[in-house]
C-alpha cells in the first residue's frame, strides 16, 4: 500500500533535474492514482498536470499516459455507483 508520505516523495521527484527520474515519478504516480482515482484527484492529478509542459518529451508522454490511466480508473469507479430514486448513491 502506498502511503501519503510515498505520494509526497513522488510528487517531489516530479521536480527533479533528471528527466528520467521525473518520467519514472509520473509513471508511479499514475499507477498509484489508478488504484485510488478519487484520492488522485486531490494530490496526484494536479502534480501531473503541472508536468504536461515539461521540456522532455519522455516525461510528457509518461504524464499523458498516467493521466489517461487515472481517467479510465475514475470512469470505472463511477460506473460502479448507481443513483437510487431517493437521490442516494448505491454500489452496483
């Protein structure tokens, strides 16, 4: 299980001067965010969005892939929830 401390370390690594470490951080953040897409919206997605204009193309690709993975996981999570007639949410 990835802790909040681990996520913060990865977010810090997104600002590293070495592009390969930034790309790796983006990939790992994408993996963490895919497992918990709701949590990813708070910390991970904003950090990845800041990286979309990175000077390195490999980093940009890693970021785009990670954001796409999180978006897919979020869609899947939303499909599992169904609104009942009373306006409350119920898992399928």
